[in-house]
């Protein structure tokens, strides 16, 4: 199956959003923290959800409208560009539910963010699987009562970054696939 690298060309201005979703493509659920959860909390509920928004080099399965199956992935450099654009353009309030693009929910926003960088000592937080350098970890504050109840009920389990990204097909794999396909035709 083809693997397509999704990139954000440096200097490109991109408008994108982060959605709260039931089934995140990166297959990593967030954690909803309250006094009974992983971290110590002094308030009854801080209404914080934290987890990975993007994982560097993780192949994500996709199927297009014609049924063609392939994978996409983001490099550490691309994720860095995306996260920088996110904050440069003030998109931390642009959260939607299940990819209802431009249907922003009120009182839900990203307030914390970092990229895994082992050389700088920035690692996956306690309670999360180790992820490669360049992976993007975020925390959202959820002051919206209806959304918070949905999170606590398990209707939303993670984050999903949506946007239009540049595609860079893996040339080596594409060439190898063509060789195999041509060989199959000859046999």
C-alpha cells in the first residue's frame, strides 16, 4: 500500500482546526483528568483533556472515494510547522466536534502544547506511551458543560487535526510498487 507524506510547506499559511472525535486516526485516546484520574487535582474537576494531536511518522490508514487504500503520515518537521502555524494564527479556539468544519464549539480551547524532543528532555508525559520526537501533545480546557459531559460519557476519546496538506508520495515505494506491478503483468 502506498504511503503518502503529508507536509505543510514552510511559510505556508494554513487554516486548520482540531476536532474532538470518538475514534482518533492516530489511535491514541486522550485522558480526561479529574480528582479520580491520573494526575493530582485540587479542584473537584479541572475539565482538562490531554493527549497527542499528531504522532510523528505514524502511518494512518485511509481509503479514498474510489476505494483506493493508502497510508498518510506526518514528519516531525511537518508537525513542527503545523503546530507553529496553529499558534501563530491564533487557532487555539477553533475546536469542532467530529470534523464539523467551521462549526466551532464555545468554551473549549487549547491552552497547553509541546513537541516531544528527547534531546531537550521533553518526553511523553507519565501515563502515555512513548512517542517519537516531533509528536505533538496538547491539552484542552473544556468549560462547555455539554461537551464535558460527552467526554466523561466516552463520546469523544481523542483529538484529530484537520486541514488541507501538501502530499508528497514516497518515491521509493512508488517506484518499487511500479516494478512489482509490471512484473505481475509479465508473469
